[in-house]
């Protein structure tokens, strides 16, 4: 058993030189132990702390010592490039404990589900596109290039907040594009800004035989670009009508609305025989709520308030690389 300071806690945890350590305070001794991810203590609380840079580790260690709980700790390794430790406790975590860790700057704290989705078993992720898989709202960018950006952006924001009917707002916004040259579509495709962490997240999921799908209230050229770029399994969006090289101001075919997104989760899960518990969805706006609720595990990403209330977890500070750390890695791959 070794007594460690805040600055040496992570050195002990990573180097695995001893089985346990102690924090000494004026009133008590706090004894901590270690485990590996696939052999975590069962039946208690399980908390994961995810962070990008190691300069926050001293504050994390200080919070652990202030909690006074006899945690078991593990380093959670993924290939997506963030840092993560897991804290397990036989005792329930109180709101005071949770606040202690969730208030840490540049750290995301997540209480793990009793039976979290498994990373190394086949699964499904259905993603929204605009402001989730990419950094922009495509309709707003097209509108800006067509000279009607301000009017369209205001309607987009209200639709994302859940204040407007989606299909009605979509058709209204697209009508503003009437007469714009179709070349603006390719111009936007060529500079489509991927959300930070998207490539790493998708690559890690695919390396474990996950299916990854985009279901977007945006438009087919952009989801098609993402599908080809990231080798996605499927991509759904709305079809912009073009006549004589100009945008007609209409969309045709099935509208990809909130219900279509929710149905995509169920339809793709059935198509690829994805078992219950392994069906994930991630989005940012109110239009994603049915999709989030249709999934076994719904994730809000830098999301609007209404969506956060419906999601199982919310990523608020870091990027999409967080997602694989929310899944359990078992010792035996299927």
C-alpha cells in the first residue's frame, strides 16, 4: 500500500506498481484500489471522467480525495485520443459527489448505465448531420450563398428549438432558395466542415463492427458526401429539386422528418439484426427527440434544452471522440 499526493495519483494508476494507495487527511485515511474495465466491481456506482489534456489531472485527483469514498479506479483506453478514468464505488453517489466531479473544468463526468452498450459487440449508431456530424446547418449556408441567409437562419433556429413544425419550416426555407444556381451545392460539399472528433469516433466504432448511419433533415448531396468520405452504411436526407441548373425551391419524395429519423433506428436495427441495448442515436436539436427516444441509448451533443431532457447522456464540453468512452469494452470480442 502506498500513500500518494494529488500529483502522483495518476502516475500510480498508469504504472500499476501497487494494488492500492491511500490519501491521508487530518481526519481520515481514504484507501483506493484499482481494477480493469472488463472486471469492474458490480452493483454499485460507476462514473467515467473524460478529458482532453492531462493538465486537469491534479484537479481530478483533488476531487477524488475530497469525495472520501473508497473508489476503485481504472484507466479506460480507446483509440479516439481522449483520456478517461473510471471510478467505481459500492456506495451510491450523492448529488454532492456528482456535483464535485461535474463541476471540474474541461472534464466531462458521466454516470454509466447499469448495463451500458458494448463497444466490442455489433451495434448501430444513427447520427443527425447538421450541427452534429458537421459544424454547420447546410440550409443556412446555402441560403447565405443565395443571398437570403438572415431570414432562413432565424427559421432554422426556431425549428431546432422545437418551436415550428419541421416539414412546414423546411419547405418554407427551401422556397427561399428558388432560382439559386445549383453550383452552390458543390461549393458547399467541397468545404463541408466535419465536426471535431467525427472521423475518430466513426473509425473506432467501425473497427468493432458497428454500423453507422446518417439520418438528416438536410439534403442528399451532403449526406452522400459524408457516406463516401467515412464509408458509412447508409445515409438519408431530403432531395432538393433542380430545374435547368437552378434550385426549384422545392423538395421531392419522402421528407426526412423527426418520425423518419426515429423509424430509421428501428428499420436499420432490423435490417442488420442489431440486438436490443446496442442501438444508439446522437443529435442536437428538438427534431432529433423521437430518434433519441427510439434508440436504446440516446446522446445529446452540444444540444438544445429540449433534447437534453430526452437524452440518456449529454456531451457538452468535448467533441465526438467522447462517444466510444461511454460504451463498455468486454474482454472477449464477439
